[in-house]
C-alpha cells in the first residue's frame, strides 16, 4: 500500500507483437495496467492496450493527447507514452497525468534505434519519480538520459544489438536527480 505502481507493458514494437506474445496476452496486460499508478507503453503497446490499429508517427500533439487520454480512461493511470514523435527531428514521451495535465517531453531524435531503450527509459522514470520529481520532469529526465546513453553507444562504436551503454551516464543522472 502506498507504493508506486509503474507498469511498462512490454508486448511489441513497430506495429507488431513480439514473437511469442498473443492477443490474449495483450488483454491480460490491459488488466495489469488497470492497477497501475503510471503506465509507459510505446505506440504499438498503446494500440494493443486500446485494441486499435497501430498508427506510426509522426503524430500531432492533438493525436498524442487523444491516445494518452484514451489510455488514461481505459487504465485509470497516468500515461507516459514513449516513442512520441511530433516531427521528424524529435522523439520522447507524451505525458498525461491523472489530473489531465498534458505535456511533451522530447529530445533530439538520433538517426538509429536500438533495443532496450524502453527499459532504460522506464527505469530512469521510476528513479526520478521516487526521487520526488513531478511526472513531466521525470519523463524529460528519462528522455534525456536515454538519448545520452544511445549517443554514447554510437560514439563508442558499440553494437546496437546490445542496447544503450547507460552505465557511464549514471553520474549525469545522479546529478540531474539531485537537482530535481
């Protein structure tokens, strides 16, 4: 009781379920999300949770708000929709609190993607929330940290299949959390 309940409904990406997942699983994930305080679906997972067709971005701010609002209505949780792209140059999260406050938390888009960024984002978001940050500030911190880790991976020539190199960026995160 009283603990933060954050659910990252990992089910798919790019408009498709991950191998081994079913529509039945998506229904069970929807039930789990209904008990959360905060959910962090990507665009594919949002479509699955809402039983809607996937629509790749970019999306207008109004479209992102509408998707977040439908998720908030469905799950009763604050929504941090990852992979939000209002334009070709930015990516991050669309955030809708339980109170109805909406914001976009964006970082400059990198010209590549890699697995594991959702995990890094959700972990950082959780850390920032537990440090007392308001939801939009926590989401912006998570977006910035994830981008920094991805950029470091590219600079160091790491194979993208191994995910973002986040460990060297932890001092930056610690400083950011202390300043929130």
